C-alpha cells in the first residue's frame, strides 16, 4: 500500500486495528439459539466496565489525598459508574438483543442513540452536557465487548514495541497517550503531512504513514506488516526475502543514528564559521529527556495546548505553573519559549469544556484566548510565575492584527499587575514574541517588528493559509507544498526584514526540521531553527557541511524561479 510517509524510519511488527470512534459499530443478526449467549456476552462486558470503574475510583480517591485534581476526575468516574447501573444502558439492550436477534454492540448503540436524541431537547445545559458521559460509558462497554479496556488498548500495555496501530484516523490527543505506551509505528487512512498527529509521530521518533485510504479494510488483526515511513510504503504479510531486506535496512538506520549521536556536543556552525542556533519543539515536560539527548540550545516552541488535552477539566494555574517551572528548571539556564494556548483546528479541547468548533479559520489560538480572558489570564499568570526559574519567554500564536497585539499586551499587563499586588515574583522584562503564521502578518510585518521582542515563523500554518490547503485533509495533502514560490517568498521576506530590523527570528514549523530545506533557509538568512529533537542532529550535520557564502547565488536563483519543477531541481543541486 502507498501512502504519505510523515515520519521516517522502518518498523516491523504486528497490526492492531484501532477503533477509537467505537460508536461506529456493525449490525449483524444472531441465530436464535445463540441469543442467550449474546446476552451473556453483553452482561460480561457491563460487569467488566463496572469493575474497571470501581478500580479507577479507588485509585483516584487514594491519589486525591495527594493532589486536588484527582478528586475532580473521581467525581466524573462516579457519574460514569452510576450511568453503567442505569437500566437504559445495562438492562434494556438485553431485551433488544432478544427481540431483534441482533449483536450486543448494535443493541446498545440503538438504545444510546435514542437516549442522546432525547438529551438534545433538554434545556438545562448541565444535563445536556451529560450526553458526553453517556457516549463515553457506551464506548467503554463497546470496548469491553471487543475485549479491550480503557483508552490505551490492553495489548499496548503488554507489547507496545511490537505493535503497529492501524486506524482510520488518530487525533493528536490519541497519539499523545503513546508517549507512555510507545508503539512501533502507526498508519492511518486519513490525515496530512503537517497534521498534529503526524508532527507527534515525528516527535516520538516512530515511523508513520497517513492518507492510506483503505488500510483498515486490507489489514487484518495481528498480521505481520512492514511500515517504511521514508518511502511511504506498507507491506502486508511480507515473504522471507522482503523481511530480510527490511531487517537489514532497519539495522543500517540504527547504526546511522548511533553515528549521528556523536554530533551532540559539536558546536553548531557552518563551514564558514556562522553560528546557527538549533532549538527543540516539545509538547509536554516529559519531552525534556529527548531535548537533552539532542543537544538542543533550548526549547524554541513549547506547544502548551497539550497540557489541556485528554482531560475533562482545565489545568489550574498551579498545575500549569508546575509544568512550566519543571521545563524552565530542567533546561538549566537555556531558554524556553512557551507558546500560549493554541487550541483549535485539529487540537481540540474536550467537548464538555468548549462547545464551538474552533475550525482552522475560526476562534483558534489567540482569538480563543482573547475571547476567554479568564483562561488566558490563568495561563499568563502561570507562565509569569515560572519565569523566575529559568529563561522563560512568551510566544503568541496566530496573530494577524494590531488590535490583537494590543489586547494581548493588555492581558499580560493585567496578569503582571495582579501578581505584583499579590507580592508574587516574576521576570518583569519577560520577552514576548509572536508567531508569523498567517499571511497577513507576514505581509504587514513592520507592525509586528515594532511591537514584539522576537518572531517565530510557523510554516505549517503559513503554508495552510497561503495555499488554502487544510493541513489535515488527505484529499488535498498532495497540494500542500512548502516549495510553492508564494510560500518561499513570504518566508524569505520575513527573515530578511527581521534581520534588517535586528529582531530575532526563528522558524519553528516542520520546515525547520526538514534537512532537505536546511541550506535553503540558511540562504534566506535564517540563523535560528526550532524542530522536534528527533530531527535535530540530522539538521546539525547539514549545517556543519554548509558554507553560506557558497550557496547564496544558488538560493537567489531558486528565488528567481517561478517554476515548481525548476525549484525542485535547483534544490537538489543545492543539497548535492
Ligand atoms: C506552525 O504552524 O508552523 C506551528 C509551529 O504551529 P502548529 O504546528 O502547532 O500549528
Ligand atoms: Mg501553527
């Protein structure tokens, strides 16, 4: 099968078919003589979910003695535990199985659908929100019917390193869970190159392919598969010769990685002595190990929204403060750029927390934060308080207008004034930067240069918005093109203007970690790259092998060309 390789490397392992949207169930008939057995299967699943929730409740109550947040989660578990005992979910599906001779999953789903439809008419918002609980409990029962339990499939706990996940789609929230149960690789039928799901795969350093379209139909559970994330190929049930060939390739790439490891302590500068800063992008404080192993000069992008995902409540100021402080201290004086909440598009909050859709063109990132001043204030206070413990900087995502810049600074001033009044210490001269990821910002750059301490170019969104290509949509993934002349001109012009104005500028989108673009960006005048730690040493190797004075003419020729084929050809020569 051919797909879009979004994270390089080779994995060999056994397929595990993931059904995360588990309310999509099949409907089939049961012969009458097996109806009793089907009811027993249903009862067993309900019993398993009861036991699972009971155990969770006990654990959380014990943890609650240590932290307040577990108490809140325990309250949700209690609601779920009560719902399992509700006859609608645990008794009525039995009569449906009996009456209609259908499978247990279908019986439960039809009951749940009816119930959810009734909820839709309820006026009371609190009660209406309980829809999510009903759905989640039903999904738990359906998971138990398929022999799985909890959000992370049982199988992953046992032998994650040998498991290749095969899914229709995975959300960034699903993938972040793999940080604790790292799988060998994953492949999905939907998705695009710079969807956050793909970005996370690269950060985990595991091969991944998206946009395969039919993998869910073609791959069977437990089948042996090879995933080649570099070539964008999946081989199902390979013969011995192919298997041996891929084992050899895998071994070679391990050796190459080990060799690269030696560059960790090398000074990052070009052949003609130009110093280039290489920073790391992180999602969670637990990524600090990978940052240390990469030898990064600090964290150039902390995507703080991942602290807000996979949970039913918002992180408190205290919790955020602890997370930011951990990173600031862990970096031992190296800088950390904390990006304020960039929720929206494919990074969603729990539906119970936020009702609007936050589409890519909607109430996303800074727009959302300015519309929810309380949430923004809590985060700004937490970041400011952490600024005492290291070199902490603030980065604002998705800025497009002067009004937003003004409102953002006003919000920062309010947070600072509150902390001062409370006698809480922070770095009063904390640097505040802005992401340049909307074409309007790139075009009207002087407005941003005048107000901000530094800039960071988010090429993922800049490409998405310049070319009008949804970065998560597999149908247009082939049109998503970092080398489009319009994109290159915007990036080159932002770097040039920032350098002239002496405002520090970095690139923190995926282009920064793509080694085939390192020389091009150096030629544009970029001296600060921020990328996933897994890519950093490869980029450093390229920096060490580049002489900026020798590529300038070549890069100018690329910029003069408006023809995509010629641009590609010239880029190949540049990298040769
Ligand atoms: C970007 O848009 O390039 C970026 C770095 O931000 P994110 O990928 O999180 O949207
Ligand atoms: Mg972005």
